C-alpha cells in the first residue's frame, strides 16, 4: 500500500499482550461481526456539481486531496468553502462531465454494484484482530471513491477509502486503454479486486500495529514478516497468494526458489546491510525483483520475512503476542531453515 493510513481509532495497550493467549493457527470470530457503514462516493460523482460539493465537504481531507492531487484542479483553499467560486466550480464540472470519466464511472458501477462481500470480509479480519488482542474498536466507515487511477487504499478523515478504479481488473477494457507511460503494465496486472481485502488489512496492520525492528535487511525482513504472518491469521479464508499480491505462479516461484533467495543474501553479504538504497528492491513494487530474474515477483522480501516468522512460530509454538513482542532478530533467525 502506498500511503497506508489510520482506518479506525484503536488504542492498543501492550499489557494486553501478556494475557492474550490464542492458538496460532486459528483466531475465532468474536460473536456477531458488525460490518462498516459503506459510503459510495464514486456514485456521488454522477450528480450535479452542487450536490457533489455538498457531499464531499463532509470529508474535507479526501476532498482536498482529490481536488488538488488526484484531478489536479487547483489549490486546496479553493475547495473547502460553502459555495464554490465559479472558476473552481467550472473546473469540477469539466471533470465530472467528461465523457471518458463518465465511461470509467459506469464501468466501476458495473464491476462493483455493491460492496457487501468486501465489507464483510474486512470486518471479519478486524473482528479477529479485536478478539486476538482483547480490545474493542469503533465500527466506523469504509468509503469507495474514484481516484483517477492514483490511489488504491488510503485513509482520510479517519475512514478507509478504496479507489475502486484501481481494482477494475487487469483485463478490463478501460484498464488496457490507459497508456503504460501513465500506468505501467505491472501495475495494471495487479489491479484486481481479489486483493482488496488483504490490501486493507495489511495497510491497517502497518499503521496500527507496526513491527519495526531496525534498519538492516534482516530487521526489515522480520518486521514485514511479522505483519504478513499476523495478516495470515486474520484472513484464514483468503487465498495464500492474495496476501502477497501474487498470483499462483508467483507464489510458486517463491516457494521453489527460497533457498536461492536466501543464499543470494548470504553470498552478497547484505543480511545486515543498513543502506536502504542497497536493499530496497526486496520490498519495492515492480514487474519483478531486481537481481532475481524476470520470472521473480516483486516484494520477495515480504514473503521471505513471512517464511522466517512462520518457521519461528512452528518451532517454538509461541503465542502470536509473544512472536510480535520478540525483538531479538538472532533468536528468531536461529529457527529458520530455507526450504
């Protein structure tokens, strides 16, 4: 997720961790799952400009970013007023009434006539989080909006916002019409709605339960690995590859090349490298991971970190809270055996 953000206000009291004992392989749902209220701002754009403005004013942070960064229409100060100046209103009208924009919005409605399934699955994941850590969080809102292919999952105004145009599907006609200069093919290939649930939960964990362990490569592998491992527990029904934004062949590549990935890190003597410019390719988006060939997927550092934590969990049989609280990277690494 590019700019992961706050989704709901949760105060995690770490003293809960010591008393929280949950089976690593299963986190049960806690009672009835309360879903979020869904705000379909993508549907609001079909209304007239005054109605659009009136609704968007309820979400000022999103509105400012939408106006200035996403559609690049002007300055933030021009938008958060009770009545739009004529020039500003004309800019928004041009955008909303544009035939291409209208076609994209129609396609979004066809692909996402409702958001019930995603709402339920996201709610289940956060319900398990609540059950796991013994905390409660307010069931606030999830919003869907049109980002002009600029944003997938972000948080503004303490609401989860999902840019549905970024999930139209890699084979969608509109997706394919976007020039690769504007949207690289490797991004188009991942514009799949099957990633929505895991994108939201992973981003949520990166924000609300960060697992920072240090700046060297090993520490970053373990930091991401803990998050991925926790997400795996929260989303037991998700296909394994979805949790890494992979397809089945990409996940298979990782599984078949785990020893090779690890040996490369050892041979290049970068396990304790702290210069992010020298190790960032393990975590960056892209068509593949640099130095590992065009058949490799991106983000192999996240997957490898997950595997290290997975081994640690299996061989120590520790509770998830103990795994997350363990800061000794050598202790965690001591149980790892690349397959």
